[in-house]
């Protein structure tokens, strides 16, 4: 059987299509750097793009099904061969999949002319990705990662429902059901994958520094993690179908406490010497922050609006965690040292400041709109610097 490493070495084409993280992480960075300024321009002028939806909905769609979909694809196409022992997608098949993602971005941007065709083109990418992951996980007998397949499939379904509910008169539960479905799947992915890599990478880094005392190492996955994740699934289903119920607010508050305790068990304060590890903890911290803010926004909507609360997940957890994973995976899978240089640290700082600015926009002395622009600009700069700085990783052959 050909191993993942042998498949990579035998790839004779462009280095850009040697592994899934290269085109899709690069695409995520470029698209994030482009899509956010377009949204800020629409927000400032009241204009819309040529899509068949409003500018706000285009922004939501492209950050979830454009940027995030690319980051998720780069991660899964790189991780699945390691999970299953099967060959990675490389060369022409990888280039074709990347082309489908690009086609979706172009088609949806100009979807006002042919909305149905654009919806089909856009939906095709995540359907292909979900099918590919299901095939590899099943063929590899890797039952442990079936939940990942299910969650990616739910994101694909959320995208399909986005188009169906806007192109027809169909309404499911309420007007934001499709958005919540996708956010449920994404948040569970962050918690599931984060629960694996954050303590694992922290443990590995600490042990390389000579720390062997179990009390000083992250707590291994155990009953607390299992019960927390089981409870989280129930609470997120409650939010999916009963988003305004006061009991849902109380459940989010409980979920915030559980995930904050989970994070503390990973001992992130011991990693400050290596920002490449610390940023994983900072990214996961946004999960309990999001849960706490959701509890407040549901219980007291006059105190905190839904949009601000949800940005703790989107601008906070999603952006920070994806940049953390993309930088680390790009370095590790290209044979480079696993350490964050000054520019990478700047990327992290910009992302965190952008998220914080968005959360405080309603209270900002600068005013809501200027602070939203500041937030979007900082985040877009993080994406742009990532794409430019890591281009040498994406377009050049492995160092080892």
C-alpha cells in the first residue's frame, strides 16, 4: 500500500497541489482578505454586490461557506490521510476540487443573473467535500471520525438550505434556521477537533521541554470531556429548534462554565513561551465566551443583541482557531520548525483585536459603525498577512 508520505514524494506536479492544505489555506486567506473589505464597503455605502441576496447575507454566506469552507477543506484533506492511512488527494483531483470552490465564489458573487445555477455551482463544493470525506473514512475503517463526516455534511446541508429558503417561499422553523444549523455544526467541529489537538499539542510541547509530571500536563480526554460534549450536543439542538426559549439561555450559561473548565484543564498558561501553542488555547477560549454571551442575548436581548453574541463565535472562535490551525499545519506539513515567528504572532494579534473590537462595537466611544470597520479591517489584515507570509510555504516544495 502506498503511504501518505510516498504519495507526496511521488507527486511530480506543482508544489501548490502537493497536499490539500496548500491551495485551500491560501484560498482561505486570500478570500478572507477580499471578502471582508467588500462587506465593509457595502456596510458603509448601503450598496449590494451582484448576488441575488442582500449584502449582509452575502457577507454571512461567504465567511461561512467561502472562507471557512476553504479552511475546513485544507484541514480535512490533510488530516484524513493521517486518520485513515489512505492516500491524500493530490495533483489534478485536488486542483479540480479547488476550481469548484473558486467557481462557487464567482458564481455566487454574480448570482443575481442566474440565481438557481449559481446556487447549484456553489452547493456542489461542500457536497463533493462531504462525499470525499465519507468515502475515505469508511474505506479506511476509521469509525472514530464518523462524527466529523456528519458535521461536514450538516454544513453542506446548511448551505443548500441557505439557497432553498431564499430562492423559494420555504421557511424552516424561522428565517435563520439554516444559519443556526451551520453554526451548530461548526461549533461542534471546533469543540471536537479542538478537544483533540489543543491538549495533544500542548502535552507534546511541554514534554519536549522536559516536563514529565502528569500533574503539570494537560488532562487527558476522559469522563468530564465526554459528558461535556454530550451535554453540548443537547444544548445546541435546543438552540437550533428553540432559539428564544429562556431555558436555552440557562443551558448556554451552563455550557459556558463546562467549556471554560475544560479549557483550564489543558493548562494553557504554561505555553506562553510558544505563541503557536498558546493561540490554540486563546482560540478555544472564545467558545465559553460565545456561550456566555448567547445566554445573555437570549435572556436579556435589550442588554446584548444576537449579532454581537454570535460574533464571539464567528469573528472570535472561528477566525482565531482557523488561523491557529492553518499556521501550525502549514509549518508542520511543509517540514518547517513549529514555532511562530514575529509575523505569525502579528497575525494572531490582529485576529484577536479584530474580534474584541467587534464585540465592543455597541459600546465603543468611536461609535458602532467606525468600530465595525476597525474590526473588519484588523481581521482582513490578519488574513492578508497570512496569505502573503505563508505563500512561500504553499508554493514551494517541502523542506524535508
